[in-house]
C-alpha cells in the first residue's frame, strides 16, 4: 500500500478517479434535487425516462468504445521497455492521435451527459453536465498538457502546434467510436 503513494502516477490516477466519482455522483444528486424542485413534471415522466435512458446507454457505449480503442492503441504504441501498466514513455502521434491530441479524453467528455441521460435528470443534462465537461477540458489544459510537455518536451510542443486538442471530423469520430 505504501508503494502506491510513492509512485506519483498512481496517486494522480487515484485523484482523477476520485474527481470523476465526485463529479458524477454529486452532479447526479444535485440534478435530481433540482429536478424535484423545478421541473418535477419532466423528472416524473416515464416516457422521458425511457427515451433518456436509451440515449444514455448509447452514449455510454460510445464512451466505452473510445476508452477501449485508445487504451489498446496506447498500450501498443506508447510503451517501450518494462514500465508499469497504464503508463506510457513514448509520444504517440499516429492513429487516433493523428486526428486529435486527446482522443480518450474526448470520449470521456461524453461521460457526464451519458450519466445524466441514464438517470433522466433534466437539470444534469442541461446545466451540470456541460459545466463538468468544461471542468474536464480545463483539467486537460492545466494538468495533462503541461505533464506531456514535461515528459516529452519539444516533441510534444511541435505535436501540439500541428494537431488540435479535439476534432469533430467524421473520419476521426468514426475511427474513435468504431468497433475494433
């Protein structure tokens, strides 16, 4: 257990997981509370919940595909030598990463609205999920990008100047969310 706290990457991973859990559970609780106070008719409508749930399932599948596809690509292309699982030591600029710098994060951006649709919270869908998505983008700019610059230096700076953070080009989305 002590080793987990000596390895900065694992502590960082645990911090990120905690933030995700707090955002989703906190956003869900706040969304339900707001719905029960201001839009009860929508929140209690079974048809809305049925449609909302199906949209949520579809979006969760997209999140899982993006995570699986990019995770496998990183494991294959971003590791050289014997390094801990879930870590990389090579800058990956091919595949999904030729389209956008953060394809896994792009997929994970859909997680808050997907969860909001699953629980059928109008307030979460319209207000809280977009705020959480903005927080995720801020975390990428404040934590991920400076970390990549420290790790890969000028190579990452050059890559950053050539490839956008996210891309909505159909070919990129199809590859990211497609079945592999």
